[in-house]
């Protein structure tokens, strides 16, 4: 199967509007072959956040439910589904609804495939699946709650540190007042509620696949506790995912399937780079929805 550079060179050699048609045909070919090889449905969820970092609508949101409803339509639900993910994450409530919907449609027979990155809420979708296929290049990411890019757990730790510091040194009050003045009056309570919601949802989502509470706690410690992960952008490798008890399948175990998945991934990455598309949700029988960049004339 062709590498990124081979697909890109073929794309460049194709003339005019046929360039995009070439990528569309390549995508369809690999989607067909992956489904034929596994005997399962295939749904891809691709975000263009890496190509268009300032674009709106690249994160998981409530609009995505309509996209999943469209691509689930007419699939043979008895075959289960391989969900190929490439996303920075997004809204936790929308993520919960998508997970519940897919599990109800496919009776829990969902396998996540991560060619490169499924971060934050994307990782939450992946760990809700019965298996996750990852390669040496693949990673998941923490899903500890964030508000406006600020880690809720870190805010509460900072507040506790401030209380202790002021108790030991009352003159430090002025410094801490300046630091906390940047937050709205209800921000701490909002952070506490976000943490409670994240903990509850993460445990509920994991319980769909992991019935052992001890195992769920170990996974939550690795993904939902920033004392462990340190930063929200942390890339959690395949080996680390294995070590905390996730059901990981090595992509390298089936070289033909790996080649098809990675060639498909390259097609999507080039497609998102070369078009105004910001997000694609697609299946192996021709169902597809896309979000477009809002271009002002």
C-alpha cells in the first residue's frame, strides 16, 4: 500500500479537479478493502484540527450526532463496527451521547482504531470500545476536565496551595488575590462540578467494557488524573495503554490491514490539507458528512 509521499505525489501529478476525485477514490478503495478484510462495518471520524488549528467546529460537539446518524443509516448492525478516530477531543456531554448512541446501535460491538491520535474526549470514545487497535505511532491522551483550556484539577490544587501558603504566611494574601482575580466568582465551583461530572461519566463509560472496579480505577488514574498525566496534551503510547489494562490490539500483527489503515489515514490527512473541509464522518458504503471552513468573501 502507498505511503503518504506516494499518495501525495500521485495527487500532485493529477490535473485540475481530478486531484480531489483521486483522493476520494483512494479513500473509497481502502474503506472497502478494510471492511472486506475484517467483515465489519467501518466508520471514520476525522478532524482537521492539525491542518486548520484556528478553524471552528473541529472538536467533538453536538452537531456530530447528526453525522453519526447519517453514516449509521443502512449499515448491517449485526456486523459490529470499526471506528477509525483522529480527533483532538471536545465537549464531554456530546461525547457521552455519541458513545451511548453507538453502543445502543451496535450492542457494544465497537472496536476503535487509532492510526495516529485520539485525544481527550476522543480517548474517552476509544476506551469505551471493547478493543482499541493501535500502532507504534498511535497515541491516546488524558481526558481530565478542562474549562477554557484550564485544567480544573490544577485550579483546585492551586487554591488548596494558596490556603496553605496564606495560613503559613499571611503576607502572601495580596499575591494570591492578584492571581485569583483572573477567575470569575463561580469558577472554583464550576471546576468542582466539572471534575465530578468527568469522574462519573468516565467511570460509567468504562463500565460498558470493564466490569472490574479495580481495573477501572487504574485506567482512570492514568487518563483522568492530571497528577499522573501532568499536562492535558500528554501523548499516551500504546505500551502505556496496555500497562494500565486497556484491551489493545497491535496494528502490526496484521501487516496488510495496517497498510490499508495507514494509507487511508494518509488520504484523509492530505484531503484535509488540500480542501476547505474541517471534519469528515464517513462509512464504507458511501455515507458521508463533511463540515466546511467558513470562508468569508
